[in-house]
C-alpha cells in the first residue's frame, strides 16, 4: 500500500488569480517605454525603417527570399488511415485554392517581423466550382474551404479586447474607408501571428525594436553629414547688415528687411537657382558696404570620420537581428572571418526556422482544427502543416569540405553525392551516365 498522502484540490486551484502584467488601458496596449514607438506613431517609424534603410531592407529581402524557398506540406495525422490521408489532401487543396495565393499570404504574415504581429481574418467559401460572386473553387464537392486569409493592416487597429484573465478576444479595426465605422473582428474568426507571446501581448515585438536607437542616431548623423557637405560646397553664408536692423528699436520696415535677409541666408544652395540680389549701399561714416554677404568654407578636414560611425551603426542594426553576416562582403575579411560567417548564417537560419515554426503552430492549433470542425471531421483526423528547413549552403565552402573528405578517404564520391552537388549548384545532370 502506498504511503503517499493524496491532497484534495481546493476551489482556487482551478482559478486564475494573477495576471500577466501586460500594460493596457481600455484595450490600448502601450508596453514600449519609448512614447514615439507606441501606437500608430511607432508603426510609422517601423515602416520608415523597413523601407528607407538599405541594411534593414536587405535583411528583410533576404528573409523573404528564404521564406520563398520553403516547401510547405500537409501531413496526415495517421499515414496508415486513408481517412486521415484524404483530410491531409483536402487541407492541401484548400491552401492552393484561395483567391489570395498561399505564397502571398505568407508574405503578408511576414509583416509581423516589422510590426511585431500580423492579424488575418478567416474568410470561408463553399467549394461549388465556378461562381460569379468571387467564391469560385477548383473543386465542386460542396465542402467548406478557405476563400482567403486577408491581413488587417496594423495601423488600422483601434483597440484590443481582452477577457477577465487577459485572454485575447479580438480587435476593433478602424476602417480607413471614409464613412465606415469601427469593426470588431473576433479571434475565433482570425489568425494572430506574433514574433513573441511574452505577457500574451497581442502586438508582439518588432524585430527592428533593438535596432531603433542605432537607426535614430545614424539617421541624425547622415542628415548632419549631408548638411555639412552642402555647406562645404556652397559655403557657410554670412550676411552683414547695418547695426540698426539688429537693435531693439528697429522700425517695422527694418525688422521686415532683417527677416527677409535671414530667409535668404537659410535657403542659399548651390543649384540651378543659385544667385543673390543685394542692395549696393554704403555707410556714410565708414564708407563700407552697409549690406554684404560672404560664403565661408571650412578649409580643413573634420575631426570625425562619419563613414566609420555610419558603418558601426550598420553593423549594430544587422547584429540586432543576427544578420551581420550580410556586411562581410563590404569588409576586408580573411578565412577566419569567413568561417565565422558560416556560424552566423546558421544562427540566422535558426531564427528563420523559429518564425516558420510559429506560423505552422498557429495553423495547426487554430486554422486547421476550425476547418475540420465546420466540415464535421473528427478531431483525430486533423492533419498538420509542415515546412522544410531553409538551408542555403555556401557552394565554395561545401566544395572545399567535400574535397578534403574525399582526399582523406573519409568519403567516397558516388552518384548520389554527384547528383546532390549538381542540383545544389544548378548544374545539368550527367546525361552520359543516364544513357
């Protein structure tokens, strides 16, 4: 007989007492401590970063290309059960029978990387062949499939709705179309993709968040640099005016003249509009020009190399998303640095795979089970969305690796290895062997 004393559960054991600690006021989630990164203002900044910065744009393009190389497949829950195999085929058909293609849907989901989350409404259709109302299907079996999974733009989110325990019930969207009011989209009719589920924050966290400080200062330095270059080329304008214009008892006409001269000084540029018209007037006492303007140049080098500063911030921005390997081609690197880049690429690919896993989890936990339920399919027959791991090995490094192994006798070249390397490099097959 066991000596373990069984403790009887109390009523509080089945209750949720605490909270996640997510900061939200009336459905407005403002978790970021920087006010400029909260709400629509934050979305505008992240959009600017993604569209205006060459390094960030390159990183996002690299991620998109890697996602395009991923093969998505639907796996049956039991390969020995024909019913499960049929349901896997059905879900695969649904993915490829949407009015917004699966690849375009994935591209829209990737907006979560920039904004932290991506919210997609689920729109169903009945598969009844060709239709005139936009619900056409390549199939005519009467079953319910996905019509489309359209994204709801992040900057149209008005507020989030939570239950008493902090669970997400949905969001209210402000439709940008004039004359339309707010629309509530429940979570049961949507898919929420997030970069992180920390504190159950529906907004997730932008992968560009850690890069913001570097982006901010780099942008300021580049702006100052551009102004400095312009001023060095055009010269620093210095205007000389009669002292009376600068005195406290200047007349309204003199104040107006001073204001106009300041405007001219501020707007002097070296372009096709270059030129000034100034009055030729002399001080009666000093016989010097009452009005004059000169363009001064620095005549020397700056104490700071802005190129080094900008490059440093580029590196920090890339490091924040584990993508600093993309800068290696712009630096003098040796074999040791190239070997290190392989490790960095692996870390980057691991992060890609983590996002892929998150997308697949949302489909497997919510989208596919719901589709099965509305079609009256048993839960145990629900298939799973799977993906191939993104891998893009360096041909040169891989070739050197294979060469060393074959030379040492640790690996023997065969047809399988040859076919793999040819396929990887995009080379034609050995037709002589196939004959």
